[in-house]
């Protein structure tokens, strides 16, 4: 399993480095697009990776013919878009033409207009690193970034966010859990919008139990506690690939009032959001970046 994990990382970072290395090349666009097809070809030939992905999808109960290739197409598209952004910038990358916000964007606009800050949450769907940079062109967006231990991943995340002029928020090295929480809380108290992907599983004592694909996982409740502390509404988001563009859709804001048992209210809200994520992933499983994540692989196989 460790060998597969390293192989997946090598393919991911190898593809992204192409964009960095040819950033000054006159024919950079063609080279990056050629890399897309090289990576798609590799995805068809690396059998151990496909076997692992197929097993995870089968155990999750959503496997169907063509799903593996559909997933790799979306995951590789994410890498190619990042490479184009790093190669040029967000405006010249061609990424903006691939994103459409539907009429439900009004939910986010109205929530932001209240002036209490707003928390925009989404699962790790393919395209998630680019989404907040594109959103920032419509509403100023702060991105809460976990301090990834892999410096390559951290550099890529920061590069994409900065090229979209988004506001990065991440804790300093060695920050405690209360300190990390306070940093995010301060963004909301300034009336800003904060984008978070809270479908990263936690250890049992660090989260609340939720069900994804009929498996038990533990989700953090921090975003829901922050909402109750600040009055900031939570606006859930998903997006789909329709063959030409990513269509972004928002749900009605989640308003959590103060008072009562804070932990129980946060738990109920986390479980409600997890149910909506589960429903979406059953509908569009190819969109989930996390299929090969080692934590989710463990949950899907043993949960």
C-alpha cells in the first residue's frame, strides 16, 4: 500500500511540476495539454493503482463500468488546470471558461451580505484547489489551509491561491488546536468569507461519527462551532462536470443559533452535512478526489 501511495504522489507532483518547469515556454499550453494525455494513458496502464481504486469503489457500493476512467479524467484535469495557472495566471489559464455558477449563487451572496462572515464548505471534489481562487473573483475569499507536511503539496496549494489573489489563512508551525481554531475564527469576526473542506476524517476522539458509503468515519465539528460562536451562516457547495464545464451549486445557508448544548448541535449539523455529501457522492462518485486517500481507503475497507 505504501508503494502505491508513493506512486500516486509521484504521478500527481510529476504532472504539476511540468507546469512549473515550462512556465516561460512559448508553447507551454500545448506541452501541458500533451501531458494530460500522457497522464491519462498512464492511468490506464498502472494496474495496481486501478485495482486499488476499483476495490475501494466496489466496497463503497458505487462501482460501475467506466467509473475508473471518469475519476482519473477529473483528477488529471485538476492537475492540468493547476499546471496552467502556475504556467501563466488564473486569467490566462483557461480555467475560468470551465466554471459556471448557477442561480443558487444568490444563497452565498445573501449570506455574505449579512456582514457576519460566512463559511463556505465543500467536500474534496476534483477542482477544489482552484475553486476558491475563482470564487475570489466574485466575493473576497479566505482559504483556511492545513499546514501540509509535504512541502511540495504546500507550495502548490499556496501558488494556486496566491495567483487567484485569495487570502490565505494557515496556522504557524506548532500551533495548538485552540490556536488553529482562533485563527479561523478571527477571519469570520472580520466579516470575511472562509472556505473549508471539512470531509477530512479524524480520529474518533477528535470528531463525531458520520456515515459515508455506509462506513463510519469521524468528521470535525469546528466549522459548526465557529458558526455558533460568530453567527456566520454556513453555505454548502458542490459542483458537477457536465462534459464541458464545472457547474457550481449552493445549498440554502445553515443557520446555527447560540444556546443549548453546543456539542450536540455541532454533532447534529456535521451529521446532516455528511448525509448530503454521501448523497452527492452516490450521484457523482467520479468527482471525489479522495478515493485513493490512505485515510479514506482505511475507512472504506474496515469501516
